[in-house]
C-alpha cells in the first residue's frame, strides 16, 4: 500500500528534531488554522487505526490536533472510528482456570452439603458447621443459594456478629483450599460465624429490605428456591422447572458471578498474554507487571512511574511502556482511557515512549475516549487484531536485535 501523505498545511520545520516537532504540534504554535480537512487528511484519519507504520499513525494525530474548531469534531470522529474498527468485543469470553470449580467439583460439593443437611430438611448451625469443617468447598453452593459473593457474605458476618473482621479474600481462600487435618481455634470460630450469618440471612433477621423500599426492590432471597427459606430450598432438591432456571438467568445473568470474580483473569489473558507471547517470540526483553492493583503498585515503585504500566521495555534502562486495557462498556472505556492518559503523561515526563493496547466493545461505545488514548500515545494504540504492528515501532523491534 502506498504511504498516505499528510495534507499540505502540515509543515513542521525540518530544522527540528522529531521530539521538538511533536512538541510544537502539541503546543499549537505552528498551525495554520485557516485550512480545514483535505481529502488526504480524511483518508489518513480513517485508516490510521489499522496501519502498521507508526510514523503515519503519529501524523494522523497531528492532523487532528491542528484542526480549527469547525473541523475538530469531524476529524476526531474519523480518527476514532478508524481505531474502533480494529477492536472487537470479548463479552462472550468467560474466564476459566484452576481457581474456579468445575461443574463436576461443584456437583460434588453440593452433594456433600445435601448429605450433611439431609437434603436441606435439617439445616442448623451444627449441620452447616459440620459440612464446612469437613468440606470447605460446600461454601460455594451455600453462597449460590443465597446469591452472595465472598465479600457480601463477609459483610453479612459482620452484621450477624459485631466485631467480626473476616474478609472476602479469606472466605475465598477457605472455599478453595482442602480441609486441614486439624482445625485451629481461629478457623473453627470463623466457620461458626459463617454458619450463623448464613442462617441469619435465610431467616431474614439481617439484610432485610425496608418496608419503604419494597415497592422498588427485591431481596436476593425473593427467588423460587429461597422465597420461603430452607423449606423451599428442600422442596427444590427434587428439581425445578427449566423455566425457573431460565428466569434465574434472566434476573441474575448466567456466568455473572464468574465474570465479576475473575475480571482480572480476563484482562491479564486476553491482551497481556498475547503481548508477552509476541515479545517472547521475537526475543524482546520486557518487564510485565503483576496482576491487579498490587502488581501495578509494585511496578510503580520499581520504576518510579505512577500509575505503574502493564509492560516496561526493557527492564534494564527502560525506553517504552505499554498499558493494555479491555473495556466492554462505555463507562469502563472512559475510566481506562483516563488511566492510559495518566500513564502516558508519566512516561513522557521520564523520556519514555508510551504505547497502548486496547480492545472490547466499550471503545466503540465511547470512541471519544479512544481518541484520547490515541492522542496520548501519539497514535501508538493497538488492538488484538493489530498487535503485530507493535513490532513496527523502532524502539521496540530494536530491542530484539541487541
């Protein structure tokens, strides 16, 4: 494909270095605002998001930034739609991994819970404590009966007994770990509190919906199997109509708990792992941030960058940073665009080259947020489809040659 030429009214001085020329563009000092978009400008803006050449991508950003107000919206729309075209949705991806129980494991946990409670006809603090002590994994079906996350159950425990400080993370670890040969006093006390909280929730002695709000809100227990407490749970052991299962999906969302609990897994593996694989294949050295907020904090401390980016290239004497973000709704895209912009600003202050890799349908819902990312990275914004174009950046591919 022939190189696309920038419109004739873009004429930075040939005496300037590339960095100084870009700074001049960003400061709007050398613009001729009397000329709006040309046909070649429009072609450049519309195609930049899928082009490999980083210089042409940068030129597209320059075209947008030099536009007068009368042409700015059209230019931003063209640039945004061009980059949106390279993204794709991932809302249909459901995270999986060793931390999530398989259907067979969940079935076994349910069987053991039903066994300890005589098919839920003998539910008491004692029977729940016995189940949880011998088979911690029974907490998973118990939580699903209530419809609670680990954090929500931890909060219920605080309401059931003041002063309780068990965290959702502690409950998650408990549920996913095998029972020890001997239970400590602290563990036994926690199990008692879990059982007490579950019974209190089911009895509706805590977490009630106030009378004033009942015209507008349901309780999580207002569903077929828990409407009348343990009695309807026991009645449901013989099976519920398929329509009831479908309705539960309708109001609760199939896979919702998994998507919420494992959102970091999706981000880490959808974009970060392919980036790492690309660099490994081409022998490009890099530092990859650990998962979640704690990983970003460690990267921030190690490299003096705030926020800590997902990738720093190379680990010794860094020259490039990369932020990768998946957004499946417009609000998330807006928030993640702000983070990428902050990371890009921090990188530039250190003389580092900022890049971004984004994907998900949220960017198509907020193309203006994507434009902000493209501007912040001077066009070096890529998606899963255009990921190989990272290797067109001299500062990156050059690392593999050293």
